[in-house]
């Protein structure tokens, strides 16, 4: 199977996972990949109006497949007739792709890498798409363009999963690769122990001769002057030999306090990607994926209910499933309903800081208070710039902090269409990539909403 075939099969696989069967059959089944040249793909669709669906629903899939297979973004040109010179249409059964992916992800025993964390079982959403794409690019071609790769975000969002997935993927391709996954705490303890034993040469031999260094929670290097000094020289040694470095942190490099400026500068030499809390659809997908580990039938309503109760990180979702498992095992249940799930997570909700059901109007009021905008103006039709911005922030937070549907949110903002909510959400999300002041503003507003 050549790369074009792998790419197209991967697109079809991801589309099947994302869409319901009816949408897949109508919009995707008859599509064909005609060719790929200079990172541009020609895709045949049997009707021009299907392009809008592809643009709105499958763009992220095409980006993901492009990075996975070609290590770059593939641009798309759509074609609606076969009147061009004959091309070889690319088509291969998805089963063949799955076989290829499985072979690449298999890894031998390794003392550092956790084999259960792979790219295949990492649930992708808007919140982590670019971080996963960067991790895949690094895994396929370590030590090249994305070096170092710096991934940051709050706890329980998948940073450690991606680090291990990189290691698993590389080891699947090269079992003899010298890879070390280590938490920053372990790195510090390792350094101090070798220093105590006057055995620094062995420490340097271990860390400075790696092909890939995967280091978790680098923010814990703060206030550790001697360890920072050693890590700086380790970084320099690996980077100078084009060896891959991947770091994670709970904050972006610009907000790493009490860390040497020369280290922070080097952390920004390559690519920086953030992971934010998953939206409702991604949380449901995560739950659906993890439910496969349990011998119960979860109704769709149950998954939606659980996803709506915990919005901060994946660990809360995993904990909720464990609570459900404990209760279901005790009562010898085979089907998990909403009532069963509610009973199971009652104690967790009582101790969770994010258990309160948040009203959209509460969000609107707090956003209005912060920006000096009235509730009437947020819901109204005025297009003054500062009012529009506040309104879009409120829509974004309503989407992120509640489990209300897009039409429901739109209705609460003066009966606006759901596409207006989507536009507002995407705009604020894109602004957050570069606007750290906006990130601070939203954090302040969220804290007020939750308290």
C-alpha cells in the first residue's frame, strides 16, 4: 500500500468514526481520491453541494491524516467530473490500513514507555488536534522540523498520553531507538543521586546519548538552579546532534516562572502546542472509547449525562466510569442507565468543584459584568465592536461550560442561529492561541461563574 492509499484509507476510517452511518453513506461513500501532488490532493465528489459538508465536517480529518501520513498539511481541491485525463483512483480496504497502523504501533518491552498509550486510542477533538498532529509529525520524523516540541495544558488532558504515544510509535518503527520517557521529578532525583555518588559521567552518558528525550511536567524545574544547569547542557547536547526533545508543562513557556531565560528561550525554538479541556462531543467520544473496557451496555443518554457532569479533564471522566463500574458490579447490572450513573457519581459530584449546573444566563451576566456590558446588550442585536466581543466570549463559555446544544445556546442569545454560535466559538478559540491576555480574562470570568 503506497502513501496515497494509506492517506485515503485513513481519511475514510476517521470519517466512519466521526459520522453517523447515514451521513457517511451519503457524503463520503462515493468520494474518491484522484491524486496527491506537491501536498495538494484532488478529491472527486459526485455533486458540488457536497463540498460544503466536507469543508464544515471533514476538514480536521484531512489535516490529521495529512500530518499522520505525510508529516505535512495536505491542501484539498475538489473535482465534480471525470473529464480530466485518466488517473489511478486510490482505494484500499480500511482493514488494510488498520493492519498497517497496528504494525507501526506495536512495540517491544521498554522500561520507560507505557504500552497502553498509543495514537490509536488517543481521542482527538478540537481541543487537542494540533498537539496530536505535532506529536505524530515528531514520531514519524524525530529530530527534524518540530524540535523541541512543547505541549502544555492543565492536568488530565492527555499530555502524558501523547508523550508515551510518541515513544510507542518510534519504537514500533525502530526497536533499537534510544528513548527515555521521564518525569521532571524523576530527572531531578536521578541527577541528585548521581551527584551524591560522584557519578555524573554515567548520568551524562545516559541522558546525552539518547535519540529521543520525552520529559513530563518541566515546570517542576523551577527554583532548582543546579538541576536547571544540568538540564540546559543535556538539552544542548541532544539538540546539537539533531536528537528529538519533547516537553510537557502545565503552562506555556512564556509563563514558566523561576526558570532560567536561556532554557525558556530554547523551549520556544521548535513548536509549541496547547491542549485545552475537551468540549462536550469530545468528552462523549472519550467515554465511548473507554466504555469498551467495561462489560456493560451504556445508553447514549448515559454517556451524554456523564459527559455533561465533568468538563475539566479526562481523569474525572475515568474516575466517573470507575464509580459506575463499582456500583454496577455490586448490583450485578448489565445496562447502565442515567439513573444508575447518577447514583454512582453522587459522591464524586459532591466533592467536585465543577459539579454545579451552570445556567447560560449566569455566564452572560458574569461576562457582562467583566466587560461592562448589560445583559440586554449581550442578547441584543447591536454590532458595536466591544459588545460583539463580549457576546462572542459569552457564547464561547456557554459552549465550553455547559452541555447545552448549539440551537439552545443560540436561542438564549436572542434566538440566533446555531451557526452564529459555532462562528463565535471558533473565533474565540483561535484568538486564545496567541492572545494571552484573553486567556487570563477568560480564566477570571470562569472563576467568577463557578463561585
